[in-house]
C-alpha cells in the first residue's frame, strides 16, 4: 500500500534540535536514574534511544515530555520548557502503555483526538499511515493487541506532529503491520518530522535510525550514526561454500571463530582481507563468498564505548 503524501512540517532551522537535554540529572531516592544526560533530536531524522531495561530510557522520555522534572540540567522542546502548551501541541506521543476508552469505536477515537487540533491530519491519511482500513467501526476494546497498537500510532499522528515520540511502537505487530509502521515513519521523516524512537528491536533501530544514543546506568555511553556505531567493532563475518575443515581455518591468523551453518562456513575475523586471501588460496573453488561487518546488536554488545567523533548529542 502506498503512503499518503506528507506535507513538509514547518520546523526550526536545521541546526536547531526539536528536543534537547543538557546535563540532565534525575534521582530516585539515592539512585541517579539519569546522570548528566545530553541528547538532541533534530528534524528530518530518526534518533534511536537504546539501552537495557533500567538504563534510563523511560525516565529520559518522561523528562522530555514534562512528566518528570529534571533535578539538574535543562530540558527543552522547540526551545521551550516541556510543559509549555505551545511546545506540546507540536508533538505526537505513542507510549508502551495506553489506556483508551474500550467502548469507543476506532473512528470515534480518531475523531476525538483530531478535534483537539486546529489543523489535524485528515482521517484518510491517519487510516492509511497506520493501516486501519476496515477497523473504523470496531470497538477499541474488541481489537487484538497489535490492532490496538496501530490505533495508538494513528492517534499520535492526528495533530501533524513535528516531533514524534515512539516507545516500542511495533511491539505485538505482525510482519506486515511492522513494515507498514516503518514505511509510515520514513514518510513522516522525509516530510521533515523528527522522531525519538525507543526500541529493544535492534533490527528496527538499524532499519529506521539515522542516529543512535545508547544509555547505560543513566549515562550516555555511545552516540553516533548506525554506521559509525557498527564500525566500532573491527570484526567481520566471512561466509562461503567450501569443504575446508573448520579445524584448519581456526589456526589461521586473524580468525576469531569458525563454524559450519547450513553447510556454509561462517568465520568471524578481525582481519577479513587476510582471511579471504588465504581462503581463496586454500580453496580456489570456494563459492558464495560474503563479507559483512557487525550488525548493530553485535556492536552494542561488544563492550562499553565512547561517544563517536562528530556525533555529539
């Protein structure tokens, strides 16, 4: 299904982030849940906020949304405090948990939320972006969990937000619905919107994010583009069709590990050029040769990192 055309949203100058945290500290009892967090969300990009449970992602969202105050530091939406009404009407929010009136029909929910805005997104566009065709007359409480998530996504889009907060947006969605949400997010970003995405799905982060910000114990430990974060890991994956014994390959310099998966050799190496040369020398008939770098999940589990050059938050 094609996405509706997304009009470019009026946004601040490209150099100005839509949302920003500077040196934000948030404590809970004696625990620093956030410890000097810096974060910027620019227009026209997806910024993925990543980290394990308890890293501080939810608190970061709460501070940006004005649901919790910062004990120290500064939080801004469009240059204003997060509680400022002029800033709040320019955002859309889809949180992990949403309690909506179960007896209302989907169309009634959309009409209600659209009525809050002076120039809402059209109903057909909301329906198309979230894939709600055929659901408008269904009561919200009778929908499956995945269908309810799609309704929540549509509600977040009703006000034509310039900044969209998406917290685990595709949890519970099937493959097709997940891809449709991704397609909608890309269309919104192409129209100039900024997105702050939190997700545990590294494939989702890799597919959507222009930048990633990784939290650990309330601190930003890695920032940068997806490619820059992946480049932190020197290791490469080499795969091919070859009858060479794994034991022999394991002795080669630069080989970290070797296995045979579905009949193909799978080699992890920190010197891919040397290993590929030796592989082709040892077996000139080796076929289906592939070399790939670490994916985002592997890069983020390779060990603690430092903010990457040129990727300040």
